[in-house]
């Protein structure tokens, strides 16, 4: 595997892990509140729909769209997405934005589901709908990243495997620790993934525009390193003007 492949795997795996932790929180809340059968069926249905989206959109992109045009468009998309993640990570690390709290999300989801009345013992439509929505909405961003990174590099299969590995690992860990999802260093993962997506975005916009990066794929590491240094400078600078303590909320 090349340097680009390793960075791709790390970026897809990290992003997928973050989104799957958030989806798992919702599925656990729906399962404990409304019944596991409905929650698991809703989650499985959402995953099936997302898989179809990857195959239906990703494969035609690889086959029919010119690679340079694809890299410019995808690079711009990844740059926008990565900078959004990076901005939020900087704000959270410096105290300007509340940390993401999965335990609080779990508690609030359970409370919202309780308003809908008692769960149906066999199959509960509310539990199914909540689990489906949670997995589908969080998974949509994963699909976007998988298709973007995989299609623009001709490595859709590799990107899909990385996302599937994240899904399996988060699922196993979730089954073991149940509601203790706050132990997952999600905010740190979001910072790392934001750096990687931004690096890929810059790299591919440049490649698609005809720029020949020094060292070819190895220049990705230089971009990652530059963003790490920038983060180390920006976060302390923001911290000096940090507001008073911000309580953790599911933002």
C-alpha cells in the first residue's frame, strides 16, 4: 500500500468510527427504551440502504467521470468538510464550544422516546424509525467520505473496507461497554480526521488543477504535519480568549 492508501484508510476509518459511535448511541437508546428487535431492524435497514448508495453512486463515478475533474470536485468537497470538522475541533479544544457528550445524547434520546408511550413488545415502529434515522443520518456522512476518497483515488473497495472495519469494531466495543460511550475519545478523533480530510482536499484540488506536488504522495504527510503545527498554534491562541467553562452538550 502507498502512503496515499494509508492516509485514506486512516481518514475513512476515523471518520466512520466517529459517526458510528454517534449512531450506536441512538440505537442503544432505542433498543433499551423501545425493544431491541425493532432497533436492530431499523439499524440494519439503514445500513443496507447506505450500502446500495455506495454501489450506485461510487462505481459510476470511477468509471465515467474524468479523474482530474473528479479530484477537483471531490477535493473541494473534502476541503469544506475537513475544515468544518477542524474548526469545531479547535473550538472544543480551546473551550469555545462544548465537548460532544454521548452519555447525555443517550439520556436525552431515552427521555424523548418515553414521551411516545409504552413500547410494543413484538415490533415497535417508533424504535425502528429512531434507529433507522440515527444510523442513516450519521451514515450518510460516512458514505460521502467513502465515495469521495474512494472514487477520486480509484480505491472505492479499500475505502469501503475501512468503513466496514470501523462499523464492526464500534459495534463490538458498543456491545461490550454498552452505555459507557463517553470513554471513546471522539473529540480527539474528530480533530485527527479533520486534519486528514483537509489535507486530502488540498492535495486533490492541487492535483486536479495540474500541480505536481514535491515527493508525490509523500507530500500528503507534509500537509498533515503542517496542519498539526497550525493546530498546536491556533488552540493555545484561542484558549487565551476562552470563555468560562462550557458544559458538555450533544452538539
